[in-house]
C-alpha cells in the first residue's frame, strides 16, 4: 500500500513537472526573436509583409500568447501535439518516426556506459594502486575531459575511413532490403560507433564514481569484519561492498537520461542517426514551435519516467529506504 | 531577397576556380540503369516545391516537379514543360505551347489547365515572388487549347520570360489541389505527384529519400538512371567522408567546408565544376543602415568600402571560392556592367574620406550582426570588425541565430549586417528589390532594408523592367549600376562560387544554369 501511495504521489508530481516544462518552454521559445513565419518567408526568397502576415494567421501566431498557450495545452491534454509548420505533418507523427532511433541509441549507450563503468570501477578499486588501476583511471580521465564531437570524428576517421571496420553513419545500410535477423545485425553493426561515442563520457563518470564509492565502503568496519571472518575477498566485494557502493552510481544514472538526449543531438548529427535529437536541433533553427515543444514534452516525460523508475528501484536495491519510510 | 537554401549553401561557402568541366556534355552513348547517390543537406521539410523553395527541396523536388522553362548557363530560356513560346512584339502577350503526352505520376494527363491553376491560383496564393509578378504585371492567364497557355500582361515586363524556372514557377497538379483544401495542409504534399523523370518511392525522415524512374516519362527512353538516393547526413565532415568512401557520388556546392573542397577535388576519378549557378549567382554584401549616422553619410559608406580588403576575404576566409563583387549585379547576371566606380583596399583613403566629411568615428558605436551560417561567416565578421575599428569606430559583434537575424532585419533593428541575394538571371527579379525605394517595407528581411532612396535609380529600374527593347533595358541598367555603386547603396563583398564535386563515371550532371536543381533525365552512369 505504501508503495502504491508513493507511486501515486510521484506520478502526480511527474505530471506537474511535465506540465511546468511545457509552459516554461512555451514562454522561453516565444521570447526568442524571430518566428517561423519570418524564417519560412526567408526561405521562400521574398517574403513581403503581407505574405508573412498570411503565414502568421495560418499558424495562429497572430493570436495573443496566452491564447496560443491555452490552445496548445488543450491539444496536449487530448494527445494532439500540434502540426509542424515546416514539415506539414502532425508533430506526433514526426516524433514517433524518430523516437525509436533515439531510444535505441541512448538505451544502448546507457547500458554500455553503466555496465562497463561499474565493471571498470570495481576493477580499479579492487586493484587499487596497481597498473590496471592507473590505466583505468587515466583512460577515464581522458574520456571525461575529451569533447564528444572530437571523439566521434576521430572514431569515424580511424574505424571507418582507415580501418573500414565499422560504418561511419546511418542507422542501417540503405537500399539493401535486409529483413529479420539480417537487418538486426546490420543495425547492430551501425550502432557500435555512435553507442561507444555517446557512452564513453558516462563510462568515465561511472568508473570514477564506482571506484570512489567502493573505496569508501571498503574502508568501513563491516567489510573488515567480513574479511576477518574469512569471507573471500571477491565475495565481500560482490555481496557487501558493491551493493552498498552502487547507490550513488544509481542516482547519477537516473539523471543521465536527460543528459543522454542532449548528447544525442551531437552524436546523431555526426553519425547521421535519424533520431529525435537532430529533429529538435533543426526545429530550433527553424523556429518550428510545435515540433520543439513536442520534443521537449516527450523528452521531459522520458526523464521523469526514468527518474520515477529509479525511485522505485531504490527501494529494491536498498531495502533500508523502504524500512525508513 | 535572399533565398533558396541559404543555410546549406553557406556552410561551405564560395570560390576558387577549379579545373572546370563546365556544362559537361558527354560524348559517349548513354547507358541505361544505375543508382545515383547524393546528399540532401539540410533535410528538406517537404518536397512540394510550390510551398518551399529551400535549396534541398528544389534539389530533390526538381526531379519530381517541372516548370515551364529552364535556363542555359548563358541564361537563355530552354524548353521544359513548354516546348515552344512566342512573345508578341508589344511585349504584352506570351503564348506557351506545352509538350505532348505528359502525364502526372498518378497517371492523370497533364494539360494547360494545370498551368493556369498553378499561375492564377496556387502560386498567386502561396509563392511570394510569383504573387508579386502576377499582381503587378499579369492581366490574365488563359488556355485557348489543351496544350496552350497565354499570359496577357498589363504592361511590358522585360524579365517575364525569366520567371519560369523551377523555384519560381513549378507546375502543380490541379486535380489534387483545386479542391478547396488549404494548400499547406493538403495531404498531397506528403506524396508529391509531378511530371518529372523520377517518382517518390520512400522518404525515411532523418535517413534518406528514395526516388525511382518514372516509367511513363514524356521523353521516350529517359530517364537513364533507375534510382536516386538523397542521403541525409547532417555533419559536414561526415559528408566529406561519405564522398571519400564512395557512399555518395555527388557533392553539391555547400555540402562540405571550403577547405575540404580543395582536398576532395584531387581524389582519383573525381571531377568538379563551378557551373550550374549562373541563374542564381549569389552575391554577398553588407547592409549599412542608412536611417541614421554614421551610415546615412555616403562618405562613411565609401570609407568602409576602402577599409575592407575584399580580396583577402575571398582568398583567406572563403578559401578562394569566390570573386570580388564590383557592384549590385553579379558578373553572370544579364545587363552586368563593369563600368562602375571601384573601391580598392586603401586604409589611408578611407581615413581621409572620414576626415574630409568631418565625421569623428569615435562618436559612433556600431552593432555588427553577422549571418549565423557557420565559422567562415563568423571569421568574416571578425575581420570586418577589425578593419572598421581601425577607422576609429566603436564596433561590437551581436550574434544571433537565423530566426533572430531575420526578425532584426525585418524590424530594421541593425546598424551593419551581412546578407546575400540570388539574382535569378534578370535584375528585375533578383536585384532591383534591394534598391527600389518603394520596397522599404518593414516585416521582411529581404527588401530595401538599408533604406536607400534615390529617385533616379527608381526611375531607371522601372524603365528597364518595363522596356520592350533589350537595348533600352541595358542602357538603363548600366546607368543605374553606376549611380548605385557611387552611392554605395550596399557594401558589395563578393560573388559566391559553389563547386559541384562528382565521380567521373557520372555523365551529363550539370547542363544548365540551375545546375543540380535541373531534372536529371539525361544523367547516366558509365559502367
């Protein structure tokens, strides 16, 4: 029951957060100079004032801002995210076309960075002071400090252009007509570079975080007691230290969801990955308000949901939280 | 007015004459079959060229839709959906005879009714450039026969025959649009139906656009190619890699950065051409807001011109991809005249001009608003800031994005800004709009935003536009150019040069003055 109450409260908060994000974004976007009508008129090459006014009326931009917001919110509540001024298709269609690619990429990057980061962190802590520790920590520092776009470009140059091991861009081979497992393998092949590129920064973060947290826990008395009682070191690490040390990593991982979408804009650009990050970037340049707001709403919802799941998971990972409640 | 694909073509920027294959015409026999891979950058929002004239839209949409005419590299009109045309002696009646056996991609026959609907309804409502022409000059558009269209004008317009290329006059299927729906939300926009050599097979947004041969194309035996792929590769470095690896066969001007051009043209089995931009002839300039001091003083504008080394800009900032502009007309535009005052780089002269005019630069703070189109443009802004600062002005760069730039220009809220114009072959279409005093209209970024007013120039432009005789037009335009350059109505910087790079197995790629926007029915790939 307690869990249900908790879930209900968190859901309510989540909805309010998403609503707040929508309203805030709506106001921010409209504060920026320029609007879709002037951008479109510019592209048409000769937007006279009459034409721009015609476009504004067509898009509803001639209405007072509060009315535009009210109309938008009404749409959102009925599942209608509006109509893209530029692409001339419903925003929901555009987002649904692109969201799976981003979820696949960010999901893989998330798993990759989390698994590898924790594993390397454990190794570094376990072998503290060894060459392996130095190697892991130096690499982590390098990847933590290196800009994502540079890693991406270097990865393309080395692994695609020179070694020809991996495809440099696209989500799948175009025009091959692959289906089933062949298509899955093709997508997996294309996933390698963007996943690793996007995941390396977070791998570095998890590695450092896990190592620090592990070393802190390893110094506690209960660990010494366990060792004194003759429990093998590997078992102590796995069953006692790691379970206690993992909580900060877990907290950071739940925050990673939002940052991954941010990173995906860059990764999707370099690797021509047909995801939502690039859609958002283009919409921003073109002042395509409905698309921007739609993407913000969906990403906010994803972040909120991930955090909600993380909150629930805490209680399983660390039963003390449930007991404290 | 600026235009078609400002952003994408600017990422690469302009000039350097490379070993050209201008208007490459193959001597061999065309071979049928093959797939041509290209890049659409940025991804077009739609392919309906009647509603969007961005460069990539025209590039892809130009394979699907066609216009009445196209234009040679010498800017002479060539047949397209119109096989012939007659202009009455008084310059008031234009009669076009259409090609035979043309069908829309959905099998419906194409006829003069489609042209009349396009000109009189669709484009009049949705196309700002055509609407201006139609409202000002066109009296009636009729179809006396199923294969004939007649335009009657209210008064002569010397540029009228140049107003029928793809970006200005794409023909729209009447049976899909003349049904009372809002053109912008018509479902047909998502499944474009044209008369062109290729049909849309699939568009995977963010990934590629796939076109296939139109088997019912009106030119027997054409097109030669089976399929066209337009890949979406947002990053410029990745686009260079795509060409290098052979994933794509063609790079359009602006697809890659200027420094990559130099490297890629040297690759094995690769050719390049700077041809194919004659109709657009993009020309870059500074807009100096003449509403207030210091730019309301002609001598200050002249001083600014002398303070800037435009050769330096072309050679060092745009990697040689361009040519210093002498005035408002690009050198490939009709009626271009080089007989205009020159403004060579001369800092001493610039300072003397200011001193003679008793202008104290330290009294003025200038906001310099660059075009937000990438590093080269930022570097040009930095260079010009540095030069103007040397004259003693206080100057600061105010960065904006494309939407912000457009808004500030529309509101005349700038001191000094960059812009560029497409010329569309005839000055009445692409040049006059920046200098006519009746085109000082708030709300648009592409008119006479600098507030240049000279009644004599108005008179000459109007005289030339309404001239039936080419000699009269040429004389008027030559005089107008002299006056405008002497007035420094704008600060002309350079003519952009775009390089098309392609594998040499691709034949007949660039044949006309609209370059890669031309439908590729004669393009073929050597085996």
